C-alpha cells in the first residue's frame, strides 16, 4: 500500500474529529474504526492493539479514493439533506405524525437504559394501551 498523502491524512483526521459517534453500532464496525485503519500506524498505536487484531490487520486496506473522502465529507456536512429536503408530509405522516421523532428518541435513550428500563420498555411494547 502506498502511503497516504499529507492532505489525505488531514482530511481523514478532520472526518474522525467531527463524525458523530453512533452509540447503537458496535465500535468494531463504526466509521471511526474504518477511517483509522487508513491512518499510518505509530508505535504507540500498534502496541495498544491486541495481538489478535495485529495479526488480522497485517494486510493493508486498499487506498482510500478521493471520491470516497468527498462522499464522506458531503455526508458530514448534510449537503444532500439541504439540497433535497424532505416534504413535510413524508416527515410527519398523517397516521402517526410523531413516529420518526419517537424512533430518534428511542435510539438516543437505548444505550443508556439499565436492565429494568429495558424490561419496562419491552412490556410497554407488548401491551399497547390507547
């Protein structure tokens, strides 16, 4: 693998710094882990990784293209959401206008919920009182 250029490393570091963390997705498949695999390994970083990960990561990933970096940057800036806004009827359907707000709320609360909170949420889902 050829070494990434200084500009590529700068762009990857910018994406790593500003990309929001997803508390529901496991860290092994997060965007941050994916991008960090393209950064050059220092001796400190290499010693922190477990031996098993070092063996599996010996084959270098293919080079990250400029188009991929541009796509990640445009997603980070919400360029598509601003260019193609959703109509209000799609965002708030007539049958259940708070559906998407409830989904976002559930995803934000789920990682911090304790055992009894998960049990109560499960029971509330089983018995839906109107």
